[in-house]
C-alpha cells in the first residue's frame, strides 16, 4: 500500500477505536497525519509516538467546527490528500428515553460534520483531480434498528450519501469509499452502553476493519462491508420481509439490553 506514503491524511475521531487504529497503521505506512477529536490530551499523546503527526482538536458536534478545522489546515499551508471521516457515536434505548439535545449532537457528528468536511475538502481534491475520502458508516445503515433508531438512520444517510457522491465524482480522479463495519471492539461501545461481546459472539477488531478498508480504498472500491459474517447478515436482512426483520432485531436487541450487553 505504497500509495499512502508521504500522503497527508486527516482523520476525525482519531483519539480511540477505529480512528486511532487508522492513525497507527497509516503512520507505519509513511503517511503525514492530521489528528482531530475532542480529547486533545489523548491526541497529543498519540501524535508523540508518530513520525509525522499534528493535532487540531475540536468538537464535531459543534456546527462551526468543520469550517474552523478547514481554515486551520489551510492557514498552515497543508494540502489534505485523504480525508477519513471516522468520528461518530450512538446509544441505545427507547426513542423517548433520551433528550433531543443528545440526538442533535449525534446527528451533527454523524451527518452534518461529515457532510460539511466532505464538501470543504472534496472541492480542493476535485480541483487537483486527485485525493480521496473514506466515510465510516456501519452495517446498521442497511436496515432500521429498534432501540438504535437514530443511530441507524444517521448511518443510512452516510452510506447513501457516500454512494451518491462516489458516482457524481467517479471520473474526477478522487477516490470515495464507504466503510460499513459491524460490531467492532471500540470505545463506541462504552458510549453506547454496550459490552465488548455481542449476542452473536462475533466481534471484529479495529485492525481487521482498518486493514480491509485500506485495501478496498487502494482497489478503488466505493463500498465495503467488513467481514464475511457481516456480508451474510446484509444479504439475509435484505431478502427478509421488513416487518419480520424489525420484530427479529427488536427481540434480539431487547434481550441484549436486559442483559446489559447493549
């Protein structure tokens, strides 16, 4: 994967989980990194272990931060070759059990900031006729999920949006990839009040997700569902009646919530 060497790559949500793993892997591949997340201390600690990384911390739930981030990058005279929109979070529970402020923050991080950063950096990439964007979505994007209703809806947006702009700019010289991991062992699970072991017993590591995603990007793919089990799950859910799948997923997740797995 020599195409990442000496490339400047901006990674959102890079203080932990999949974002941190992207950073460590790309550092080993010789990339120059821009790390952003809310946790400045964690980012500085991570950057200190790397060959060429800078930190621009901030909160992507704030709608003015994408523009601030873009301007800070431009002010430093940096050209971003690849943008990895990894930041995102979710939580489980009945829709009415959480306040709208929490949903607003989730939608801002998962959808608005991702869209805004894509709009800002894609413009420069198209003008140069080179570059790439990797949007981290989820297996949850392919069906409605009771008790994760807002999260699944935000990820459905990410997958649909990514496929749409891929086709719009397919001949622009810019690569665009949507990544759809299933249940992955990350700090997302903590924020979502989930344990590390899913009911199915299937759990991907961040390393697996990142390695598969970078290979898919190198091959010019526009979408990857990480893992054979997740690919099977996607096919299975797509051929089953929606009403049946809703009841099935509700039952599974409710049992998991009762057992404190979710």
